[in-house]
């Protein structure tokens, strides 16, 4: 079954990433009932949902909506405030099958926390794709750049987000500025990092910003989610679905939500 991988140290060790909610592959039985999360608010950050297997339907209070399936991503900028809901897509729910997803919360700089909300559906065929040498595997570039290939996402601060598939004994390396934070989630298989550290499925490894290049070598075939970014060096105050810079702003978020300023969204 899926699990919440909030990692208490995430906001410090992987700033500007605030939370990683990882749902490993799980086979759901067919059902006529909805599975997912009903209408709820966010303010002050972005949510990025990555679909590896299965499909999710999204609707929000700005009128945006859509379905993401294998290889797709949805990049929602909550900013000044939004309501949204996410359920297993109806046909997938009726049919059942393997569901494998990740959601990442990405902080917004103070200057953008009260921007208008926005939604972008990024389809699989829009992603940057790099084939690694020696049949080692592939790197799908969702955000940032890898080996000169850029991803389609347009974040508000410098970040990189890669979906990496390594063949057995395949190898990839990542150049990261020493001032950026870097984390690698092993979603499948086992890898050796920088020739020393071992990591296996469902482990998140973060780095101490001591070098600019990290190498990863697979044992068996493996799959990784790579997150890197420049820290946003501003105060972080989080309460539930709101991430702001001060307690006063958190109180304002609750007030605005209660006054209906995030819009309306029926379940």
C-alpha cells in the first residue's frame, strides 16, 4: 500500500522541496467507489503530481481540470489560494490495476506566494528525454536541464526534477551546483551512490552539498526520482495546507479560506 513519505528533515535538507508523498506500486481492485482526496485548500507553494502507473483526475476552483496518466505530470501553483480535489480517474477505478504516483510540494519565493493560482498538465511526450550511453537507461527531464535537454515545467526558482530508469548495472551521473540541495528517491531496485553508499527501494538519500557531481550505479534494474534545487533562504511557517513566511500570514490564509476567497469547488 502507498505511504506518506513526509520525511521530517525534508524542508531543511531539501529546501525548496517541502514534502514528498510517495505511493509505491500497488494493485487496486476494481470498484465503483471514488478513491482519492476531496476538495481541500492550499496556499503559498506548488504541488507536483507525477504519474508512473495508473491515472488521476484533477479539478480545482479556478475551473481547471484534467486527467494525468503514465508518464504525465500536473504542476499546480497554489500561490494566493486554491481548492482542488484528486481522485483515481473513473475508468481506472472501475477497471482497477497498478497505481504508482508521487507528489512533491515545492516552496514558492516570498515574492510569488500571493500570485494568482495556475495549473499546467505536462504530458509524457512533452518531457525532455536523454538516452544514457552504453545502454545504461534513460533520464526523463520534468524540470530543469540534463545534458542540454530541458524539461517543460517552469518553476519559480531553480530546480531540477528527473525520472531516471537504469538498466541492470547501468550508470548515470548528475552535476549539481554545490550550493543546491539534492535528493534521490529509489523507487525500484538497488543502487550504489558515488561508489560507496548503498540504497534500495523506498529509500530517500540526500546530500551534504560537498561536491558538484554525483554518480549512481544500478545493481538490478532500478528507477529513481531525482530532486535538486537552490534553497529559498526565507522563513518557512507551515500549518497544514498553508506554507507562508510568518504566523500572521498563516492566520490570514485561514481567514481568507473561511471567507471563501479561495473560490468554490463541489465534491
